[in-house]
């Protein structure tokens, strides 16, 4: 049986694979549909988990305004 941290790591890896699928190397697709370079990825500030999904800078700024 896998522990909590291991399950969270696997979930984070799966989200990364899903976000980078069908993108150019070094890019990811944000939940908003924008394709960004991986260097522009930000962790979702609305998710306190260290395994938060990556989002683009625009979504990051919108989330910061909500905080």
C-alpha cells in the first residue's frame, strides 16, 4: 500500500504528463488552454499543497488577485 506522500507525488507526475502531452518540448498547457514555456510555470497559489498544479503567469496573477 502506498503512503500519502507517494500518492501525491504520483498524482503530480500524472498532472505534469497530462499538461505536457501534445505540446512542443519544454512547453505545457495551462488549465485555461494557454500553451506556455515550462520556465513560465507557476504553482497554483490557491492550492496549499507542495504538489500544486502548474499554471501560466496570467492564471497566477488572477489567483493572486483573489487572495
